[in-house]
């Protein structure tokens, strides 16, 4: 069961769309090396961007269990998990979150689309 405020997630979706729509934001589908820090390196160039800052704050302001649900919601929307596997997705997200979880989540290509689809699967929609 989703324990996140859908309106809060819709705000994150809107900010993610604004941020990822900018021309200078390039997030490769695959890393250039085997380490997982490739996305963090790309996002580091955007720390002064006000939309990035607001998006990052919106995620960092969440409790760790809420951040895990946000990540699981993205995985659900990406079809890594089915709705009946929600609890397993959340458990896996708890295990996979890093200390810089906002950057980890923002770095997911198409994050806004995945979150929106995850919300839809839970029976919620963003207005507008």
C-alpha cells in the first residue's frame, strides 16, 4: 500500500519534468564505466539550478522510508515490479538507497514518467 501523499508525488513529478526538460541536462542511459557514480557526476553540474535544488529538497525532506517508497514507485512505473510485488519493491528500495538518495532518484532517466505510472497503478492521478 502506498503511504505517500499523492499530491507531494505530483509536485515531485512536475519538478522532475521541468528539470529533465532543460537542454543542458544529459543523463546517459548507460554508464561509461562500471561504477554507479556516473549519474551523480552528471548531476553535479546542475547544483546551482533552482529547479534541481527544489526537486532535491523535496526528496531530501522525505523520511528514509518515504524515499524508499518513492524509488519503489519509480520501479513499479518502469515495470521492474508488478503492483502485487509492492512490498518486495519497497524492501529492495530500502536496501538500495544511498546516502544521496535525492540525486540517485533524480538521475533515473524518465523518472517523472515512471513516478506518474506508478501512481496510476496505485489508483492516483496528477491533475493538470
